[in-house]
C-alpha cells in the first residue's frame, strides 16, 4: 500500500536551524512569514522579496527612511490565524536571543498551520552569523551584510582596546514619564552592555515589558547621560526632563548630556531589539569612544542603504535626532 506523498518527502531538505533544531523545510522557499517585528526587520534586507507580510509592531504608526518594498507589505497580527493562513506561508521564521527563550507560541502556530518553524539568532554579537545562515538557507548572497557587521564588530573591538574603560553611567527611558527603563542584562539595553557602558538603573530585569521606577531612584542613580525614546504612541520624555525642575539636579540634565534616541524606521536601541540596533551601536561609539561624527554618519548612512534599501540624505540624517 502506497503512503501519502507530501512535499516533506518529495521536495524537501533537512536543515539545522540556529537553535540547533532539526527542521524539514521545502527545497525551494518562496513564501516566508516572519513571526514578529524583530524577525521582520532582520530578514527584510536579504529575503524581502520572499516575505508575504510583516509582523505588527505595537504602537508604530509610520515608518520612514526605509524602502517602500518593506512599508508596502501587509502588516499581519500573528494572533489572527485566519489572516496568516490567507498568505499561504511555506515557512515561519522566528528570532531568539538564548536557547532558553520560550518559543511555545511560535511552535504552536507552526503546528496549527502545518508548516515548519525556523529559529534564527538575534543576539547583538551574532548578527553576522545570522545573515550567513539566511544566505545559505535561501541561496542568497549574504556577503555584503556579513562584511558590514564584521567590520563594525572589529572596529568596536579596536576602539575599546585603545580607549580607557568607560566610567560614565547612562540611563535609558521610554515613554512620556521618564520613569520606564531597563537595567543591564536586558535585551532592551544590550547596546550599552555590548559597548561596556555602565547602566545606571539598578533594578531587576522585568519578566515582561520594562521596569517602572520612581524619580527618587533616578535621582539617587544620578546618571551622567540620559537617553530618551518615544514608546507606543507616547511622547518622548526629553522635554519633560529638560524643563521640569524636579529633574534639574541630575548630572545628565545639568551638563546637557541628554539625547533623543532616533526611532525611524525603528528604534536605534530597541523596539524591536534586532538589526535596527546597529545605528545605535555606531552612534554610541561616536559619543563614548570618539569614533568621529563624519565617519559615524557615513557608516550609518551606509547601513540604511544596505539594510533598509534607503539612501538617507544629510538633511534626513539630522532630522533623525529631532
């Protein structure tokens, strides 16, 4: 008696994904569904033409300074199974940070759709390996992305070797209050950890979301630098923190070491914590390691051209910080 012949047996191949899992995928993959925003933005440069949609980023209403090939894709809520099905994906790709990450929801989705799930590494120091993996899986030229990232890694290592250890502390806050933050060890502040920049926030890493703190804690930490970011439709706290007398005694405020974190097309530090953090790393190298304004701008513009397929003008670059 003949068994049922499926694509898994006729037109498939077995791979090992970046979490070490054995996965059977179609020999030729033309329709990819990215499970979440951090996966969407990472895979876009190399396999954008194979993406059937992007995953929704909560609170994000507009994307600028990125190719229309990205903004033109439909935004799909991964929780809406019926909608996901209509795009006929062959594979789901999902990102992870450690092999201990809980991936039950994406595996459940793959099981319900009867399609394979491939996991890729989103760690800030593994992005070059991720593009190598994607290049091999999809038979695409990943060399430009790998070379760019490895050059950045090598340059950061040289800057750190030639520079004395950073002692100035930083405080990163999201939203309107100035009191939502993340400590060292959080993937939302990994840009600081990777660059060995001390994080002033001394709180537990929240199991979900961000840590809510109070003004007394921030006053006690007295950070030397403060970075503010808009968050899910809320105003940026920069104006509040630079005009409200309650904040004026903090070193960063007194010494004008306050910075708005660019958020287009996505945040330079997080939201989502993915390849969009690369400009943030380059910018922090300028601020803390004397990398130079002109070389930094040139590298960031090169990043936008390569990874976002957008030629960022000098005027647009300046607008990012407004």
